[in-house]
C-alpha cells in the first residue's frame, strides 16, 4: 500500500448513497493502491435510518473499518488540546484525525468539515472537502 484515503461521516454517507464524486475517489484510490479506511465510530455517525441496512453494510464492506484504540483516543485528546478545543463538537473529528495520522502516509481525508480536520491534522494529512 502506498498511502491511505480516510472517509469521515460525509465521505462514508456519500459512499452509501453511491455519490459519483466519491466513486471517482474510490476508483483512483484503488488505481493508486491506497488503503481506504474509516473509523468504527464513523459508522455510528453516518448511519441513516432512511437507508436500508443491506445497502449500508455493503458500502461499509468496501472500506477498512478501524477501531478507536486507546492510542488513537489518546492522540485524539492531544490533538484537541493542541488545537485549544474540547467537547463533543470536536470529539468525533478528533478520532477521525487521529485515525488518519496513525495510517500509512501519504494520507488524504475526505470530509464535509475541512476547517476542523485541518485544525486537528495540520500539515500531516491532506484534507479535501467532499
């Protein structure tokens, strides 16, 4: 593998909805031999009850689901402290950022919230609005 593509909630939601832009990213990731990941907490955040379970499960099967280990949680906590923010508003973004930073580089994070992910990842990951 030559790097990692990380999906946040919006990235995973667009995968579930078969969004053409996200599909393009996945095709490119496969061509570039990138590992596509999402945090297991993102599954909870992205679950839309209007979408059938089978469709959701199929979309999730197309990515590597990474659990938030203690090391990831500690790094997320440190990222929040370094950015001077805290609380539930930033908690899931911090877990996504820590997951990204623990992944093989180069790392690209697809997100609907580039400002927060840039604040947390800094220059250590490429952050792209999806």
